[in-house]
C-alpha cells in the first residue's frame, strides 16, 4: 500500500480488452485526490476520481487549462496532442465565446440534417462488407472508416486527401517516446493544412462544417480564421478517436454479451439509451487527458491544492462512481437515465457530441439491421487490442453472419 501523501507512478498502460484498469480502480477507492506521476512531463499532478469532485474541477475557474501552455505539463504522450490555440486549452470567457459560436454547427437540428449523409456512408461500407463476405474485419470495414469518412466528408475535404489526414492524426495519438518528432511534424502539417482550407472556405463557402462555423454569428461576434482552423483540426482528431473506438467497443460487447444483443434486437427503440449505458461503462481510453493548473490555493475534496500545481481528472472513474451509479461495474440497461462523462463535462464537454451519437446510432443500428446473424468469427480471447496509443479498442474484430 502507498502512503496517502506519497506520489504514485501511473503508466496507465493497461490494455486487456475492456476490463477496467486495476490501477485506476485502486486510486478511485481513496477518499481524497492522489499525487500521481505520469510517463511524460516535469511535474507531478493531483488525480481526482469521484463524479462530484470531477464536476467541481471541470467547472471551477480557479483551475485553468490555458495555464498549462508553455509548460512541460504531466501527460500520457511524448508530444502534447493539443495545440496552444485549441479550444481544449482555453478558459472562459474566451472558450465560452468560441464554443457558443462553433456549437451552432452541431445543434440537434443540424445533426439530424447530416444523418442522411452518415447513413449513406454507413450503407456503402456495409455493402462492401457484405460483398467481401464472411469472415470480415468490422474495424477496417466500419469502425475505423465510418467516423473518419463522416468527419472528413462533413468538413468538405477532398477524398484524395483523406489518407494523408488519417495518418497524421494517428501519429498524434501514439504514446512511444520515439514518436515525439514524428508527432510534432504531423501536428504542424495538419495545422498548416487546415489554415489553408479555412482561407478557401471564406472565399467559397459550401455545404460543409467549416463553412457552417464560419457563418455562425452572435451579434457582431464570429470565429476568426485561426479559431476556425483549430476547430477543424479538433474535429478531424475526434473523428479518429471516440466514435471510431466506440463502434468497435460497443459491437464487441454486444457480440460477447448475448443478453445485451437480445435486448437491442427485441427493443430497437431503446438503442440510444443502451448506447449511453455502454458509453458510461466502457473504459474508452487509458489514464487521463489534459490537466488544469491551480491559479490560486484552493481546497478540493479534502486536499489543499497549491497555486501552480496540476490537477488531472478521470472521466473513467467518475463514470464508475458508486454514489452516482449503483453497482457501477455492471451494465444495467434499465438504469435510470443520468448523464455520464464520456464526452467530458463543463466548459470542455465535447461540442460535437450530437454528431458522435448520431454516428453511433447509425453505425450500430444499420449493422444489426443488415446482419441479423452477426457473431464473432474468433473466440473473444483471440481478439487483438491496441496497446500503443492512449485509446482502448480492438485492432481487428473478425465477424461472420
């Protein structure tokens, strides 16, 4: 056991299927925040795990994302994933303005208008999978491809550019120390690419997300070119992240838990609620994301945080908080509806969540409708899982029907 005031080394490298990281489970049993040391960065950080405490951190203006810029802050990857201009490292009121303008492109009404494009892309991919015949790899046929194609299509990026964008985004997510220079180059290339794309859309708007965000207004306020480029880069990044992993993860759970598959097939109208419970349950990434730095001394969950100290939160442990979700490690499809933290919380909650949910609803819904006999083509223990990035997902998901 570790003393309460001792720093705990946290590689957060657990990659066994969708099992919960035992190191995180140990940390969440503590009554107060723990000092942790992550693989990269020149300082320790406090880790906050409980739902209410995470909620406090994500909404407390004394804890700043912007304050980490220019510092070698504690993190999981050798090269920081976020750019200094990113909305993910802005504080209010600047972040509030940018989020309000950018989110106008992702209203429920706008996303419903995009659903037919997502469905068309999904059906084309499932057509190809059916033509390929069983067994087929669901990751390459659907999970990897649909979110990438969706976001790149909605951003209005020419199809011949898609492989280049996909490869550069992947380089940003690799955790190996020898990838630092490659990741930095990939980030610079993407930043320059989207800056040029924004200039083009200012001159020639189209039916795409960049043009929609460029047209967003709040009185006299609008997004400038730099802000638009950063938002486009963030969307391209998220297009290869949450939805990509979760299509595979959710399908894996449905294929290995017959009672879940039976529920969805018998009650397809409950799909959205089922997806939210699975999103709450799935450890969708490893460890933690972007920290905050304390701008002044403050009390947090019984611990004194000093000005200048870093604070990390775990959305994974917040999603398993027994005080909020009774029997939290169990997938309960009858669990009363309660917001989860898979898409973040507070001022940095994912503005594209409606789009991500539409992708998941279309992908899982169309998959199960098209392939009523869908099943794994290999034993579950033979499925290979990602071990090189911060994400949790199967590298391949062989299926038959």
